[in-house]
C-alpha cells in the first residue's frame, strides 16, 4: 500500500509532505526511544511515535523510513518542521494514540515487518 | 582510499545527525551495499548523538578502503570514568531533559559495539573519549 492511501484511510494530517507519499509502505515500527528506533527501524517502514522534537527527522532520514506518524496530536517543534522540509521527510499526525494507530495500520495490512 | 574529517558541535541539537547524513551520502555515492550503509548509520548516529549530548566537540574521521569503512570519533569532553559500566545496556547518565527527547535508553554504545566488526573505546576523564570502529566490506 502506498503511503498516500494510508494517509487517506486513516485520515492523517499532513504536517510535511516530504518525498515519500508515493512510496510503498513495507511495514511499521512503534517507539519513543531514539536508540531503539535507529537500531530497529527499517527502510520503507512507517514510524509511530509521540516524540515531536527535531531529532526524530534525522532518524527517519538516516534509516530511509517511509514517514513518521505523530500520535495523540502532539505538536512538533518549529525546528522539527524545518528539518522535515529540509530532509524531505514525510511527517504525519493523528489524534489517535500509538496503539490505536497500529491497530488501524494492521487492519490495512501494514505489519511489523 | 577515501578520507574525510567532520566536526560535531556539542550541545547543538538542531544539527545533530548532520555528520551522519554526510557520511551516508558518501557511502551511497561509493555504491556500497545497502545493509552496510544501514549498519554504518546506526553507528554514526549513536556516536554523533553522544558527542552532542555529552561532549564539547568531536572530530569525526571517515576512511574507506577496499577492505573496510573506518570511523573515528574523538571528542573533547568530560570523558567516561567507568567504561564497562557505560557499555552496559540500560546504563545512562542522560538528564531529564535528554530523556524527554527520547535519549537515555543506555543503548547507544552497546548498539555501536554490536553493529561494528571491530570496536574500541578509550577515555580519559577530563580530556575526552575516542571510539574506533571498523566495518568490513565483505
Ligand atoms: N562521548 C561521551 N562522553 C562522555 N560520556 C559519554 C560519552 N558517550 C557516552 N557517555 C556516557 O556513557 C553513557 C552510556 O552511553 P550510551 O550511548 O550507551 O547511552 P545513552 O546515551 O545514555 O542513551 P541512548 O544512547 O540509548 O540514548 C552515557 O549516559 C554517558 O554517561
Ligand atoms: Mg547514547
């Protein structure tokens, strides 16, 4: 499934379009500890997190993640948006919590990889 | 043989990861294997973040030969009083502010060691810490 279709199905808010909306999403990962995500994050997987500071962008970019979904409508810092624009990282947001998001992603066939 | 030196500024969160990004670009341009780049990024990111979190500044040397990728992170900073403790999974002196940002799981150094083919750490309290890392190309 393409990221764009997931955005529509889950009614995600696009905070930064980035370069990945037409990418096929191969799986997903949940985490709020950056060391965990940099080690376990996989290319073309979606990352669900409640972290909103600028360093999440480098993690997504270095690991070629498909995008970041910020859970619980957390508000990213201005620096986060700035880095996302600069790096072409697709940054999305939802009022749902991480568990609810994963449940919905799973229903769409997006697995843990 | 390819050689390049970078500098990481301690305390600069907004720029944290930018040296790793430059290294990634070089490895990609050299057409290195994707899995190898992926491992190099775990190492570079963790070492760079530690420099940003704990050191004043850090010099990063990247060398690529036909056999291996060599990375050295040599920082000026407080140093590490007990290296084996610092290498323990879960051990962290990260402040509350750092933890709120998702740092401080105490996994950085253990993951660098796990991901490297060869790993060495030396540190002098009050002077700084040096990491030497090899990733073999095959
Ligand atoms: N360059 C350094 N200079 C001084 N102390 C360091 C340095 N790197 C690591 N340390 C010390 O070693 C500890 C463990 O480092 P490690 O990278 O494994 O975990 P962390 O940085 O605390 O958490 P994480 O990397 O999971 O976000 C740190 O909390 C810090 O006390
Ligand atoms: Mg660390």
